[in-house]
C-alpha cells in the first residue's frame, strides 16, 4: 500500500482548488460578459482563464523524465502566467484609475514587457537539470509574487477610497487580502519546498482562493452595480 504524506495531500488539494477557482472565475466572468456585453468581465474572464491554464504545464512537467520536455512545459507555463497577470492587472486597474490613465493600458504593457525580459533571463540561465527548481522560483517569486501584491494594493486603495456605507467595500478588501496572501505564499513559500513547514503555505493558498472566489462572485467586488 502506497502511503501519502499529509503535506502531499495538501499540495494536491491546493493545486486542485487553485486551478478550479481560476477556471470557475473565468466561466463566471465570461457568462457575465455574454449577459451584459461589457468589456470588464471579458478582461477578468480572459485573465483567469489564462491563469488557470498556466498551472496545467506546471503540474505536467513534474511528471516527465525527459528534461527537454520539462523545460518546454516550464517555458509554456511561464508565458501563460505572463499573459494572465498582465490582463488581470489591467482588470484591476479599471477599478482605481480613470479611463486614459497611463496606469491602465500603458502600465499593463510595460509590466508585460518586464515579465517577458524576466522570462528571457530564465530561458538563458535554466538548464534541464535545474528547470524544476529555478523555473518554479522564477514564476512564483519573480512573477506571481510582485504582480499579486500590486493587484492587492489596487484593491486595498480602492477599498480605502470608497464611502464607509458602500456595500461592496468589505468584499473589495477581502479580494485584496486574498491577492496579498496568495502573493506572499508564492514569494516566500517557494523557498520552503520540501521543508517541514511547507504545509502552511499550501493551507494559506487554499484559503486565499476560497476568499477570492467568494469576493469576486457572491461579493461582486469588481462589478459596478
């Protein structure tokens, strides 16, 4: 009988919850777009779709013995992460910045270019032997961590600027907290892989995505009405 550790179980639960929530949010916003024909839900839906899709190569490349195949999956996952985070930042920026602001489209494009440069550095320095560790850390610490914290900051500032009696205020803060937790999990947790306290980060990741799912669906944190 194969014995599976509790950490391994939590890792799988975290992965399943993460991918499921991303695709559920993609479906939710796409459905909202078809009902309302507004651009903002389409942006969020596209962002979460790519975000969910980006995790599939990340799961797959762990189980390929061929280093070149693992490297290809790692690069594919990184490209999808870049696309998703750029789109998700743009979706978040609509909440806070006025139309035509440099902090919307132009900053989204700038962040995209910066992340592409980071990925280019990964491609140059990564080897088939270290693709699992270095690739994971670049994606988690170099891309997801800073972008999640930026998105969290946008939601937090939006919460701060809303009137105290605004019914969406608490839910916007919850979404900001979810992004912050998820960012910290990636920024710090990638250095604790294989260590005794690794389970803490998987648990926090699960909690962050459940909060995100609630805040962006039932909480309607990104909807104008």
